[in-house]
């Protein structure tokens, strides 16, 4: 006759089953965690885009640094660039976008939108730029010179756009290629002629390798950074 297992034996058996289930679950969870793909959007090329956007931000905010009225506007600008880059660092290139190219396009749009909002808001607040004192030859004739921010070319310009930033782009291209008369090229409208010379400039500066590249004829962060470096 077989004796029934004691209460202690039953309890030990149940504890053993629970431990086995816990270890199995932990193993599966660890295996799943290890198979989560990392983002493919963080590359040497996209890091250059990030660095160019950050450099542009520093140039934009420099004239207003330390001004209380500009604090919130600058903070928002920085926050948007941070959020945009964090999206690039998510798995699957920006939380489900269909690849690196759409993710880059989304990143560039966010950068351009954040910069345009900053420029609009800072103008609306009428925040004065920092003044720099300059001593003339005559000690008694000291004059305070207000620094005028250098005109910059914003990323995102493309054929069909019309703005002051387009005019500035055209002035740079006219100067670089020695185009005359200037009035025929500096119109403020980004047409086929502007695109032609922009592509020529991009090829010359090795920003693109061929006219068929996606960035050909488009002022992306890299093109903007090189143009504004002059």
C-alpha cells in the first residue's frame, strides 16, 4: 500500500515548481531584451547633421545669451533639438518610421521648424542683442557698438521657396561663382537657376557626390553649415 505524501513534501514540491516557473520567465524576458534591435539612424552622417544643427543653434542664441526675456525661447529651441535627436536614437529609427531616410527627413523638419520658431519668437519679444564696447583712438570719444548678427542661411530651403533667406543664399552663390549682374540672380525666389548653382556648389564642396542624390539642390544642415561658415 502506497502512503500519501506528507504536507511538507507537497509544499516543497510546489515551491520547486514556482522556482522553475520564475527562472524560465526570467530567462525568456532576458532573451527578449537582448534581441531588441538598436537604432540604425545613429551613423557618422547623422551625427554630422546633429553637430551642424547644434552649431547653428549656438550661433543663433549667442547674441541673446544672458537676457532674461530670451531664456524661455532659447530653452524651447534647445529642447526641440534634443527631442529630435532622441527620436533618432530610438529602435527602428524613430519609433516605427520606415527607415533611415524618412527619419532623417523628420529630424531635419523638426530642426528647421524649431529654428524658425526661435527667430520669430525672439523678434516678437524685441529682445535686444548684446552690445560690445569699442574704444576709438581718442580716449574721450568712446562709443558703444551694437553687434549686428550675421545673416545666416537656414536649413530646409528648396526650389519653390521665397524668402529673405533665399536672397541670402543667392547672394552667397553670386559671390562664389562671380555671377553678374547680381540683380538677375538675387530675386528671393528659389527657382531652377538657383538650384542649378546650388547643386554645382554642393558638388564642388563634396557635400554630394552626384546630382541624383536626395540632397542635391536642397539646403540641408551640412550645406547650411558650410555656407554660414564663410
